[in-house]
């Protein structure tokens, strides 16, 4: 998936006066007042920073915009104590939004500076400065305002309880090229939110006796290889199959999903046929897996004799009255009255298209209104049985007795003591989230065609509407109700350390603190700033991801969950588990240079030494500088390379991993 910088979210702001001053190094300038609704033009040279100071009262909402006319800017927000509370670095041209809720009064600062060594012109506008609303509907209007406007991709929200719609609204544009507004009945790609529909289709076929959840998947797709252990239908709809994840795998081949490269559904079967062994014993490990749900859709087709999109229309969407929902069979098929997906880029928003081969794992277009209809079937089944739906909403238990927090196509957890069933979706540019609170028969769904949209806004909206049903816990869910200014950075010291991803132990997240600024850094990647969203959860500023730290029975921090298009657990490394630092010499690096080929992927990588650094080259991905980790292990370009030696210590190959896909073997070739 593609991850872009999310627009700036401020935890605090309020009504007051806005002042601006541009201060090149060693110089000062008189502040200029910026009034609500007023637009000022600015100019930046390399190294300049323009500051806008805002003296505000408490409990207000602010929304501003910087129009990047000829300069790519970074917008940074500082709280009254000077600590960073937000940062935005989205598209390189066009509008860049900032703002949010301000709980505490004080002087806040907005800094605008060039992203790089090129200056240019920009304008800044204070669009809204008003009291923060406590009414749930008006509060949601304010949250949505960050995504509104004719020049922005859009978003939509629907909230309901006991079959009655409490809120429904849409903002922004469904199509920027033609100026088509985003409406509540706009068909939008819901990405992985589709997985619950695929699991539901499997359950329907099980109810009809066409399959059993304990069937070997080869009973229905016999061309798949016979692995050492049986992979069942249940394994594939619980993300516990051990199969390679096809999107991550195809990236290893140089397939550019961010450039619209074609993927055919048939490739999923071909990928599994070429997999030499399972990545884990089925049922022993949870590993978010699009391959598995692609196979699930194929099994529905094989057992029903219908194409998946026809089956869903005749057996699910039609009977439920979901008249604006459909499966898109391929990215070439027309979806009437759909929203185009957009992602921020250096020259503004780009129309980016959909992922290919996504049927089963994604590929459903729906409206917020139809998704309410869908979830109401969970509460009072008209299609499917109560037993099947309850199974879908029950956390799967691994072979070691640990719960995964995931049922059949659905995440299962709690929000402030209230049981929560949910699933988000992220195609290349579309975003969605569907949340259901079964104990109160209520739900929220959000949709957007903006890759920078934060789908977790659905949880904030759920809290705004249904807080009376939740436990009075303080900031247990990441959101704008938590004020980062109240967080003492020294409290982060108990989280400082290194955490190894359970499915990929060589991939390590390192957390550090530099005075009041908090950071995380993944193996072979750059350091990224994080901000608190509660006393134990943190949001990454540069990508759409978050982490939640966990404690053992003694209250000691022993692990975390990384949330990024799915959940991955990481275990904390003890001090005595420090990986011995390895700094290979130029001569040692030369051992790894050569050409390597994967028979499984039919792909070449060239590894060379340049300026005393190891560099991996793939013809479509380009060069990636590799940073050493443990001995004979390097990371770079989003991959981990674990090199293999023979008995004479000669490098003969490497194993390539990138999270959901692991240990793909490459052998040295002459």
C-alpha cells in the first residue's frame, strides 16, 4: 500500500489574534496580523521560516490553509511550551491544510518553511476560528471541514443507532477534473473493508453445504501446491494461512503499485503455486494477508459456479437492498458515479487509480448509506444466520491459545469498555472505515478519495455520539480529545528501546527521545517523529501509522502493536539482547557484491559497493542504499536482506523480506 503524509492535526487551538513574521537567520521582522477570512501572500528563500503566532482562548476550532504557489512548504505547529504538536508535509504544490481543536488557552505558533533548498511564493489563509462544538453532529461537521472544498478530494460520514440515521454528510470533490461534488450516495472504493463481505460470502456457502470452513483449500482450488501442512478455508479468512502476501511480494519484483501497474487476479494462484513452503504453520501466526482473501473469492466462485461480482449482487447486495454497492471485477470495469482516488504529490493531487487483482481482498465500491444497511443485517440478519455472523465477530484463537483480535474479515476489540467490531480499508488512494458497536446497535462509517485521509476519525466520531455508553476512561483511544500538551515527554522514557516484529524478528523499531521530541526508526529507514495520542499510544507524523505499547502482569512494558493497514505485534528486546554492532569494512562489503536471481519471483537484483556502502538495484525500483544490522543482514528500500554463506564463508545468496512476505530466496548467479 501507499502511505503519504497526513494533513496536520493540532490537538489544541482557539479564538484569538494571528500574527506573522518571517525571520531569516540573524534577522527579525515586524509581525503582521492575519484575520479570519483574510489571505496574505508570503515569500520564502532557502533557510527562511515564517512564523504565525496565535494568542487563543480555550475550546476552539481552527482551520487554515497554505497555498503552495511556487514553493513546497512544511507546516509545523508548536504549542505554548514550544513543543511540536503537529506537522504537515503533503502535496508539493497546491493547498496544504492545518488545524484542529484547541483545548487550552495560550500562544500557539505556526511555522512555514521550504521543504528543501528551493524557495518561492505562497499564500496563507485563516479559514475558520470558532468555538469548538460539543454537539456530536456539529463537532463532526468541524472534523469534516478539513477535507472540504472544491480543490480537495472529499469525504463522507454516516452515524446510526437502532436503525435510525443520526448523522449523514459529505464534503469535497468526488472528481477534481470535472468538479463533481462528493455526495452521501457517491460510490467509493472501500478497500480492505471489503474483507468482511468476502468472509460473509464464505459463510453463506458453508451454510448451504457447498463448503466447510475446515476444508483443505486444495479441495476447491486443486492446482495449488500441497504444502507440508494443510491450509484450510478457516485459515484464509482469519489471516493465519502462512501464504505469502501478494502485494508485498509483487513489489519485490519491481511492480510499481503506486504507478498503476497491472495485476491480474490469476497471478494470485500463480504466486501460491511458486511458493516453496509456508511462512508459518497454519493457525499459529496472524499475518494480514491479501492473498488469502483473493483465494477466498475464488473459492466462492468455484463452489457457486458464479463470478464473484455476480454472486455478491444476487446473494448479498440485491437481497439487502444495497442498490449502490458493487464489486469492481477489474480496474478496467466502469463504476457509475464513482469517486476518483487522489494522492498528494510534488505537483498537487494525482489521480492514481485502484489496485489490480484486489477482488476478495478489496475491490468493493459502496456508499455510506449502503454500509449502514449492511451493518444493520449484523443486528437483525435477513441474509445469513445469527450463528454465522457471531462467528465472524469472534476473535480467532491461535494454536498457542492467544487471541488474534480478528475474527472472519473483522477486527474485534473494545473502545473505552464498549465492544467494537471494525475494519478499515486503504486502496492506493481511497480510504474507509466501518465501525459497529453491537452492544448498543450503533455504528459509524467514513469514506474518502484522499490518500491523506485519516480513517480513524471514525473512532473519534463514535466517541462523540456514543460516549455515554463508554467507560469514563481518559484518552484510551487515539484522537483529538487527547491534548499532547498535557503529556510529559519524560514519561516516554519507559517506552524507549528496541522492539522486534514477531513475524520478522530482524525488523526492529527503535524508540528514542531527544528532550521534548519523540522518535521511532525502523531498520534501514529514516528516523520519524511521533506524537502522543494517549498515555500509551502514539501517531507517526510522516505516515498513516500508529503504535500502542503493552504491559505485562507486573506493569512492565513488554511489547507493542504497530497499526498500519493491519496490526503487527512486536516484542521488546531486553538490554542483554542488544544486537552486536556490525560495521563491515569495504573489503567485507565486497563479499556481498554480485548478481542474484529468485526463481520464485523470476527477478534479478544487482548488489554493488559504492562510496563504502552496499547498494541494491532492481531495474524498476532503482537503487537502495543498504544499512547493516546484525551480521550478514542489511535493510533498505523497505526490504531486509539476510545473506547466506556456504561452508567456505562465500556469499551464495540472500533471503528477502518486507513484513507480510518473508524469506524469498535469491541465489548468486555468474
